[in-house]
């Protein structure tokens, strides 16, 4: 669920759908982590390549799962018109702390005093559905704020202890920085 909300993409191929995972090669260990999770339904090795985005070359690592009815189910929920949306029943889907952790590892960002999830591709009503699911299922307060003309989820400083407790063991060590606001980093560096 976390990777579907985040950087993962689901595409139809024949009668069923498959999951596509793609991240910067700076996050190769994270791609390997996801590859292990989906290992039983993935025959493709991780493919590392360079792609031009605008005028700049970037390095990426990706893999695609095999097609499977479960991905077809999620494709129909999240892509009713070929564009990713947040389904109205997200409160019943986003329940596992691992899902929230993966979503934050995909799209989370440390802010000056809090943490955000970059939900730029979703409408404000969908962002609010996500916030309600987070509050209901994890008891974590959040707000919505504009960023680059779109809406993102924002966890204020007072919500961070609960967020860290819920995510705990699920956040990979190389992503813990996403849960440390810049104001706290300054304090950690001060002798």
C-alpha cells in the first residue's frame, strides 16, 4: 500500500496488472529491499540505467513484478481512469504501519520543524482522505499545506513522537533522517 501511494506504479499488461518500482540509484539499497519483498512474484533482476530528464542525465534502478490478480485489484481501485487517485475507502486499506513507513520512505521529507509527505499528485480532497486514514488508523495528527501549488500532508512537531513510535522498526536506517526535522538536526550537531 505504501509503495502504491508513493513512487510505485501499477500498469496493466494483458489480462492482469503488475507493479513497477523505480528509484534513483542513490537509493539502490531501497530498490533491493523492495525486490526482496516482491521476490516471489518477480523474475526480473534490478535494472540500472541512465535516463535524460530535461537536459540532465539521471541514474535509476528499477524492476517490475510479474502480472498478478492482486495488482489488477489495486489497479482498478487506484487507477479508475488510468490516473492514480486515492480511493474513497483508503481508511480500510492504509492500516499497516509498514505501509505508512514505506510511503514515507518513498515520499517523505524532513521540514524545518516537522515532516511532510509529498502528495503533489493528489487533489486536496484526496489528501484529506489520506489524513483521515492516518488519524483513524494510527492516531497521528497531521495538517495539509500548499507546496508548489499542490497539497501535501504535514506532521507538526507535536505529532513526531507518535509518528516515530508507529513507524519504529519499519523505517530503514538510511531513511531515519526523513523523520528528523532540520531544527532538530541543528541541535544534534551543537556541542
